[in-house]
């Protein structure tokens, strides 16, 4: 036989469960999960020209952000280990990039043959850089561009409390 105190305790626990479930559901619906997976989704739209860009790590620990190559929207994965801005072959064709001289690239999947190319403009938030050297790399994921050092070396990079702050160097 259950006592009135035990019955009240189980009613309170059930109410707490439903309140918690509704709170998590509301958070999920309002983009909490999207914010964790893509914390930099609004960078491309919110920063004025020349202003520093502050990027947060996504849930996987990477710095990922929307940006543009020659005015076309792309998704960048910042990679300080990549020499060039590396673009998947299919995306390079969509962007109308002309392959230049052939080159070999050392990747996480081994050595691959690709081609160097010239990018008229690369932009991340309000930061725009003209004439960036790029690489057309076969075997990369379809929609992700590795934002390598051919772009990042032209900026000042600071790490602050797990965030990356990118800015144009002071003249």
C-alpha cells in the first residue's frame, strides 16, 4: 500500500519529467541543436566590411563557417594544416575555376593529384581578400572547402577562450 506522501512524490517526479521534456523540446525547436552544430552560421550576414570575425568551435571541435568564393556561397572548414584553399572538383567546376599547373597534395587520405588555381576573391564575414591561391582537390567532400593558409596567412589570427578571432593585419 502506498502512502499519500509517496503518491505526491511520484506525481511531482512525473510533473518534473514532463516539464523537462517540454523545455528540451522547445530548445530543440528554437535551434539549440543547430547552434551547437553550426555556431557560426550567421557570420556571413552580420559583420560589416573589414571587421574582425570571431568563430566558435562546433560540436566536433572544428571551426566551420559560411563564406564566399568569387561571390558564391560555400562552407569553409578552417584548416591551418592545409597549404591552400582546397576546393572539391565538382564545386570548382560550379565556380568556373580554371585548373592551373598540376600538383600533388598530402592529405589525411594520402597523396592525391590535383591542380592549382587562382581565386579572385575569398570572403569570410566582413573580411575579403583578393587573388588567393587555391587548389582543386579530388576526393574531398562535395560541399566543404578547406580554408587553408593561402588565405589565413593574410590575416591576423588570435585564439581567445577557445574562439578564433580573424582580422585584417594593421597597415
